[in-house]
C-alpha cells in the first residue's frame, strides 16, 4: 500500500513548513510525471533558465528544489556542473532514477532542508535555482528568511539566486469567488485553488482517473518575496513575468525572480 496524503480533520489548518514531505506522496508525484511528460514541459518552458544562466556566465548550479529532477537533468544536459538537493528522500530517489533514464545522467543528490542547507550541502555555487513554485512551501516568515540567508551564504560573491513563484497576487486579489483553473500542458490535469486566505492557498489537483490530491502553500505576494530577498542582503532583484507554462488569460501565471548577491 502506498501512503496517502494526510491533512487531518481540518485541512485548512495545516500551515506548517515541514509538512511538504507528507504532501508529495509517491503516487501523486508519479502521476504528475507520467501525465506531464518532460518533453512537453521542456517545450513549454523553452530555454528560459538555460539562457538566463548562460547570460550570467554560470558554471556551477545548486538545484535546491530538485523534485523529480526535471530542472537538474536539463541543467546537466546543458553542461552545467549541477548538484541536486531536496528535503524529500522520495523525490531524490525518483530524480536519480529519472536522470539515468533520461540521457544517462548520474545526479549528485543531497537530502537537505533549506533551513539547514549549509549543514548538509558543501561548496559555493555560481547560481542556486529554486524552481517549480517551491519556495511557497515555507509557512513562516522566519523560515523564509532563514532559507534565503542559507541560499545567500552558499553563493559565490557574484552569484545569483533564481527563484520562481506562482502569481498569488492574482488569486488573492480577485477573491475566492472567481476561481482560477489551470490546465497543464494541454492535458486533463486541472489545478485550482480550493481555499484561499492571506496565509494559505490550498490547491486541488484533479487527474483524468478522478483521483484528487492537494498541496497547502503559503500565497507569496510578488513584492513581499522581492522585499525579503533584499532584506537578507541581495543587492538587486529582477522579476520576470512567466515563461508561459500554463495559460490563464492576460496575467502571468508565474514570476521568476533573479536576485544578485553583489
Ligand atoms: N523543481 C521541481 C519541479 O519543478 O518539478 C520540483 C518542485 S516541487 C513543487 C517542490 C519541491 O520542493 C519538492 O520536491 C519538495 O520536497 C521540496 N521542498 C519543499 N520545501 C522544502 C524545504 N523546506 N527544504 C527542502 N526541500 C523542500
């Protein structure tokens, strides 16, 4: 029997940084990866991140939110010296397997929670990437500051942090009544906010076999994330709107922040 997601009697009260390891159960992750195949995902994302890192002269990258390895594998294939970290051992196991399947890449994986990154990962990097709307899993400002400070410390003096996030301003400001539904890569996977307040966005993932999963996330406002990055010491933060990986009308679905250490 595979473990099921556990949110208890009152799921909207689950607002805890450490809960992510119980949300990414293997059946959810396997389904996601099999439906949104990597080729389609790569087509819709294009070379945005690869081009960006090359533009900055990056050679070494620490992927702190490896997940099932999509970005780590793309980075390795593009020639970046890449280390793949994640707080979930299940995710890293899947990423390692995916790496060997997709082009025979041997991922260098390290299990590490961002709040204690320096304890478990060694070295300094030209870039740290935290992609796929991952930073949203941190539920307290203290944890967000701690994680950003850990990222900052692991960058070389001229390094950059590339961190993306969903456009939560659109969800929060349009109110709970106008629901947003996201259709992924043309597949029948729908993602929509089931509950929203300033401290929680509970997303519902519906798959074509009628299975349903949830993720509880903190709805980061764009300017708030930018401010935190500046406050922990990043000198400049540039924010891009989207690389079109889903379609949702005029507003971007995602923001990508590029924070410079010097
Ligand atoms: N970047 C991948 C992608 O785009 O497919 C994975 C994104 S997935 C939404 C978020 C990942 O962040 C998960 O693998 C989760 O285990 C990891 N994560 C969440 N909070 C974390 C934390 N505090 N420390 C380390 N990893 C964390």
